[in-house]
C-alpha cells in the first residue's frame, strides 16, 4: 500500500489526461487515415498518403507559422525581459500589483481583445484616420492584413506567458550574489551578463517553451488581424475541418504540426538545456 | 615562498614607508533608512580607525548596525553623513567594484551557476589578469583553503564549511588590502566553527592583510581579534583590546554583553586616596578605584563571576566584601556556579573551581561572604 501511494497521487491527473487527451488523439489518428465525405461517411482505408499530400500542399503555411512563431518569440523576449527585470528588482513593495497588471488582459476574452485591436487599427479606425487626416501617414497606409499585425497580435496575446517565468527566475536571484559580483570588481554591466543573465536563462527557456508552441499553432490572430497572405497552419486546419469538412486532411495536418513541434522542442532543449547554457555562461 | 607572502611583504614595505597610513577610517559615519515613511538610523555616528594588518572585530547584538557599517566600508551603502577612507583615500563615493577590499558574505553568496574554480577565478577575470597567472593563483589559493581536487564541484554540492572556504578563497585570491567578513561562521555548527576560527586566524597571519570581522558571538571576537569595537544601537560603546574589554568594560552594556558579569549598585560611603568605598546594604563594602566620586553618590560596579571567592567566614584584608544567601548551586564539571542573593534582592553569579579548598563548598540556603580584589571591579557610567 505504502509503495502505491505515490502512484495514487498521479491517478486523478493521469486519468484526466488519458480520457481527454489520449482518447481524442487516438480517435483523430484513426480519422486521419480514413477516406470518404460527410454525406456518405468516412471509411478506414489506412490511407497514409494524406500526410504527404497535406504537407506538400500547405508547405508555405507550415513554414510561415514557424517563421511567425520564431519572430514573435524573439520579440516577446525582447519586450518581456526588461519588464520582468524591472518588476523583480525595482518593483519594491508593489511587485504583486505590477504582476496583476501584466495578467490583467487575461480577464478579457482572447478573441474580444484581438477583435478590439482590429477596430483600433482599422484603415479608417481611431488610430489611423486622424494620422491620415493630418498627413502624418500616406492615405493608403494600413496596418491590418500585414505580417506585422499578425506578429504584433501574437506577441500581445502571449506576452504574459513570457514575462511570468522570466520574472520567477529573476526573483529567485539572490541580491547578495549580484553584490558579490560587484565586490569582485564587476561593473554593473558585467554583473548582469556574468551573473544575473545566466541565472535567469532557465526562465527564458521556460518562457520560450510556453509561448512558441501556442503562437505557432495560433489561428485567431492571423484570422482576425491578418489577410490572405498571412494564413497560418492553424487557419488551414480550421478551414479544412469546419468549412471543407475534410476531416482526414485536418487531422493529418494537426498531427504533422504536433510532430514537427515536438521534434523542434526536443532539439531546442538538447541544444540549449539549462546545464549547457550555464556551463557556457560561467566563463 | 608563496606568491601571497610575497605580496604581503611588498604591502608591508609599502606600509612602513608611508608611515602607517591606517587601512580603514570611518569618520562620523551615519546611515539612515526610510522605512514606512519613518527615518531609521541604523548607524548613528561611528568613528574608528583600523590599522594595517589588524584583526578587527565589530561585535554587538542583532540589529545594532554591524552589517550596515561593513556594507558602507565595502561600498554597498552610501553613508548619509560622514566619510569612509581606505588607505588614506576618501572612497565615500567610490562604487564597490573600484574599492580594493573584498567581502565574505554571511550567506557566502557563491555564484550557483559556476563551479569552485570559476567562483574563485571570478575577481581575477574581471581584473583582466592573464589566464596563466589566474591558473597559478587560483590553484595556490585552493591549496591554502584545502580544496584542491574539488575544482569542478558546484556550490550546492558542497558542505557548509567547504562553501565557506570557497567564499574565503574567492575573496583572498585577489590579494585585497582588507578583507571584510560578515559573520562568516554563523551557519556552521560549533565544532566546525571552532576549527574554522583557528583556520581563519592562521590564514590571516599567513597573508597578513587587514581583517574586519563582524560577529555577535563574543567568545569568537575575544579569541580572534587584535581589537574589538563593541556596538550597540548604532554606536560604538567601547573600542579596545579583548582583554581590556573583558577586564574593564567601560559601560554597563559592554559589561553585560561580554561574558557573564555582575552589576552591583551602592552609594559612596567615603573617599580614600584615588578610590571610593561603596556601601551595599548594612554590611557590604566595595572598593572601587577612580576619582570624581562624591559622597552619597549612587554608583554601579561590575565584577566577573570567576573573580569572586565564596567563604563561610567574613574575610579580612583590603577586599570588597558582601554578604548573601546561596539560592542555587549548579555543578558544571570544572567549576560550580552559585547564585547568591544579596540583602537588597540583587542576585550575584559566582564561579568557583571545584576541589580548591573546603571553604568554598557552600550549600543552598547557607549564609556566605563574597569577596574579591578591588582591582576586579569597575565603576561604570550609565
Ligand atoms: N534596508 C534597510 N531599510 C530599513 N532598515 C534597515 C535596512 N537595513 C538595515 N536596517 C535596520 O538597521 C538596523 C541595523 O541593521 P544591521 O543589518 O546593520 O544589523 P546587524 O548588527 O548586522 O544585525 P545582525 O546581527 O542581526 O545581522 C536594524 O534595526 C535594521 O532593521
Ligand atoms: Mg548583520
């Protein structure tokens, strides 16, 4: 009984995962190799060629998603790090207030927030029309339906997931250790690059994991803020499923995306694992 | 001859030519913090001079301002008023990385992402010293602190005592002109602590640099220091050699803080050439040296428990003599500890070595006489 106790702890979560993750996945895997249509029904034919076909057909969107995810991740780090740093080291007694402010957008629906950006940034919306009327920007200038708008939306929506883990890592850095670096002749900048930054890298690492995956798979931002040129793989899956009712293709695309991201994440973890990064930073 | 010894000799030669410039001088240093809209004075005006090569301790109870004083020497805190001079140079506005002193933090503050070797090499790397020399000096330093062979360990893979030695090596390897240690042994158990005290003292003798040592452990300060500044509530109460501080505490606080001490109060009965005779109750008389006494003045005196003799018969001679009743006897191995109640209700602690003579075997409830040499009690200002 005693030896079983640890397993009992993971039982509820394990069951949850088994029922709501594994079962649908098995089901979708089976759907992906079926053939047919909605009217006449689908039949299992073990048609694996759908994977190759889907990949070839939507290669552009796959690569675009990866590219958007990558750029948005880099921009997120650039925005989140200074913010997390400021809250952790200069936030004083109001730290928790600032953290709440960071999380505030989460109290508003994801879609609603993105739609409101659409209104704000519309060609004749609140922001652009006054700028156009005073001639600050050309009349045909537009923000929506551009790559920048989609990446901007991604960054905006997922930024807290980057800020929080970086904040947690920075918060754990002992200020005495930073002082020790200064005491040992490190100027402020060196104390940062040699001590604070390496000690906070695990947080950056976690932040990347938490944002890159959902940003790459996102379809809301491209759907609302982007144009036909900005379609991401998430939008394709959505269209195949809901509009074309081509369930096998949608399922095959989902699995391909998942596999690609798992491989990518493992490669990333292996190359930039916490230990490796710290080893390099020690010099 | 090791490199460190060579460095020290050079420093000593430099010191002798520059006619004893003090290593560290604090001049009217005050540190104020604003906490919850209120001004708190952590250090209320400290003036002291620490000479080159000295083992100097800051001793005092928790919260008395020891760490704050040390952090101002290291440069982590700006004094609100006053000046800090290192080797004759005003460094009040110089940042910590430009001061030639190194600090050993209370919690060690080792770099958790670096191994022992990288930790120790950190300061030398920042000073842009050549890789070959870094290698030599770090290796030599690790040998001094007996950590050779542990270079690749991370701090969290080491015991408290080992981490403490890494912290020491990391500071000493830079050959600073003064080393600041903030309760470096605080986290160690008693045995390791005593071993490290001896070790620290040996290293200090070997490298010969100034040590400023913060502690709230009086026996540590007494055994290790050349001089001690006893601090209380942001001020230095007494600055003197360990013996002087123990034997002749200048204030009631110092007397109470250092060792066990008895505080007796009486009134001046008469004055005799350079000393006063105090009356304590009906039969007690205490002789105390000093002038400036006035007849009928109330005066407080201290006397250490081990200086008092217990006897069942009234002693004769030029002694301080006070009668009392034994209220408690505690056997402590080498000696007995007696609690003796005086007529005025005060309780006096007496340590008496065992099996010295038969007169000192008093029992609980016995009426006894306490006596001691006049030179063992001091009048203290309040
Ligand atoms: N940053 C600060 N803000 C406000 N008050 C402070 C600050 N740092 C120290 N103090 C106060 O100053 C006083 C002296 O603190 P300090 O740390 O110098 O004491 P200490 O003698 O080192 O004590 P300990 O033996 O407990 O380490 C304390 O009353 C403390 O509360
Ligand atoms: Mg302290």
